[in-house]
C-alpha cells in the first residue's frame, strides 16, 4: 500500500457523493463499506485492516447483520478511511490536524509479543499461561528509553467501581493506568458513558488520584449518553504511564441492573465492582464476554458476590482483554421497600 493510499483511503470524489454523504449522516457502516467495495474495489480484509476490525465483522455490517452501537467504532472508521469527523457526527478527529507521527522505534526481541487466541475461548485463571490475542510485556517496569511497538495506548489496568444507593442513584468511578505505545506524546483519551435512566445531565469529575492534570472536554451529549475526552497535561511521553481517574454521577438503575463495558484498547487487568444498597433479596448474577468477531461466552464463573444485610457486593475480574471486546455483568435484586 502506498503512503498516499494509506493516508487517504477514500478519495474526495467519493466522499462528496450523495450516497456517501447520506451513509455517513446515518452512520450506516454497511453502506459506507459497500461504497468502498463498489467504487474502489476494497476487499473485506482491507476494510478490516484499515478500521481495526475482523473481516467477519465487516461482513456483518455489509450484509446488514450488525448495526453500529459504540461511538469508538465510528471513530475507528473515521480514522481508518479518513472520513472527516463532521460527516459522521463526530468532533474533528486527531488525524484531521495532519500532524505527522514520529517514526516508531524498532522493537527489541522479546520485549513485546503478540500471541494468538482462539476466538470465543474462555480466559485462563490468574497466573496461568495460554494462547491469547494481546500485547504481553516482559516483567519489567516501562522505561522511556526502552523500545516499544508503535500503536495505540495500552491499559495496564482498568477498574470500574459502581455504587448504587437505595434510590437507584449511581456513583461510577473509573480508574485506568495507561501505557503510551504511540510514537508521540499522549494528550487525550476519548471515552463515553451511557445510562438508560438519568436524573439530569451526567457529570464527570477528575479525582485527586490522577498523576497529571486532567480536564474533561464534552464532545457529544444526548439523554443518558455522553462522549468526552480526558485532556492530559503534561502529555504522556512514549513509553511512559499515567493514572487517569474520574467520577460520573447522574445515572440511575431503576428496572434493569446491568453494566455493559466496551474495551477500547488492549487491557491487561480489568476489574468491575458493584456495591448495591437497599437490597432485600439477591436472585443471582451473570456475566458474558463478547469478542470482536461477535462470538460470546459466559464468564459467570469469574464473578464473586456477598450480601451483608441489605448491601450487595459483586465483583468480576478478567485478564488480557483485546480491543473491541465487551464485558456485560447483570445482577438481579429485589429492592427494600422500606
């Protein structure tokens, strides 16, 4: 692939057609991919490579078997096909600034390895080794002087803590330890949050646990959904880590009690903790892992729970998750009517 093709996969003439404009406005990924196939001869494999998907997932969109649900998927299509963010209802994307990336440093043998995992296979227990599809660091602390592969940021840990009060009001805390594996300083990370029910606009506030200044930039808001960027100052140099922690309030659990977590980038350690107050009866919980190719498997065996009087505590821990996976935890409770 030539550099010109890599930087501008979709020519301006195609982007300006009524069919492409309509497909982008509707966020119809299937129509966008079909236009790229028909006009440019793009294969499923090429589209998958550009948009960081599997060919089978691209085929699902093309054949209408899947509809986009996550904002970060639309962002990857914008990035991969160089579709301006405005056409897809996004804020201007980082690539639109046309800032050239630094050339990646060569990777030292044995520093980072990429292994293969059978799609849909269950994960191993902590401490066990096996085949997986993830970036695996050697046991040493990251150093800015050490070589790393060029790519995305990696989440060494992602902890999600959900506290639900007796009225169903939620206090949600995110804590992530991020390793910058890009070729330039990391200045921001885009995230999104969604609740079926809210008590007004969701609020997002950085905590004092952050080791840098974090500013929240709201990018997109609808009822229950907010997309935002964590602006990081000073930027995180390549090969270094940072801690980002923020609290979201305003969401509610009324009828449905579940959390659906999208995994935006390779994640070494993932932990989801739920503390639910005012519980009269606990009827059970279940957890499912959805893989990038659409396959699913139960991970309920990795949940732990306890009920102390009227307070329920449920935890779920996973390892070595890859980008575009989803983890869903559901818990069934009867609320205290007092």
